[in-house]
């Protein structure tokens, strides 16, 4: 079983739609959680950290459920510029090793 | 955020040659740098963790004699792919960690081995 699993998609949505991505992780010792965004042939960029209390940054909301080992990302009012691959990432003690999911591809169309 | 550069951005080489990739933290000192590899439609996989002034720690399945890592200063780490073969063709990305523990990624190097 992969350490971090994501639905690869693609998710095809129209502009303005709300879309949600899910991610599960297998190691209960995972300590920190993030969503990264990766554009085609580019490096990943940190989108937001994920906390148990949930956190929101503009149109983006992230949630963590430690009991179910589940992380989610909600994007409201999708923009064309949101088209990218969204990577779920977990780390362990000491923030040393980032473990990436395979990513979920989002395509927002006019 | 902090800036990390990689050079070259793209390299094409013949099978059997060695290729060196540089990773630099431009505006901060990085005691730890990381090297990842990403094959098409796959996730980034950590290859090794590089600590300044000491030997790199390689992930399981990564050949340390094939992927030579040197972290000679707080702003530079290099990855040398020795005797490259077509199966080594991939997107190699480095990251550097600043004092806040956030990792900043370089723009990546696309290696094509013919």
C-alpha cells in the first residue's frame, strides 16, 4: 500500500465550480500535512499546511482527520488558473522527509 | 519565500556519460538539502537527504555509487548521475530547508539520456 494515496483524476470542472480532493495516508506517525500545487513541468509549490482544526486561505479550505488518516482540499469558485496537479504531502518527526502522493490533476474549463 | 536555483534546467546526454546537477540556495543557508526524482505521471520520490559537511543519506533502492551527492557548503549541493542510462531519464528536483523547516524547491532539471 502506498504511503500517501490520491485519486489521480483528472477532475474536469467548469469555472466557478466547487471541487474537493481527498488523500489518505497509511502511517499513523505522520506529523505534518500539506497541499502542494505542481504545474506541468515545474517544481511543486506549497499551497497550504493542513491542521486538525481545519484551515482556510481564500477559496481554499483544507481539513485533516487524524482518526481516519484522511486529508481533504476544497476549492471554491474555481478559476482557469487553478488548473494544475495538487499533491498531498505528509512528513514525519523532524520535518525531514516529505512523502508525496501521486497528485490529483484538476482541469478548469471556461 | 526563499529562492532555490538548479542548473542546468535541461540536459541531454549519451548513455554512459556522467551528468552533474547543481542546487543552490540563493538567499539563505541550507544545512539540509533534498534530492527528488519524478518520472512521468508519478509522484516525487525522495532519493537522498544531503547534510552540509557529511555523507548523504540515501533512500532504500537508490544506489549511492550511481547518484553521487556532495554538499560542500551551506548554499550548494550537487548530484552527479554517473554512467547515465536511458532509464535514468527523469525530472530531478532539489529542495532546501530554511530555519523555519519549510522546504523550498528548485525549478528542476530534466535529464534525457539517449
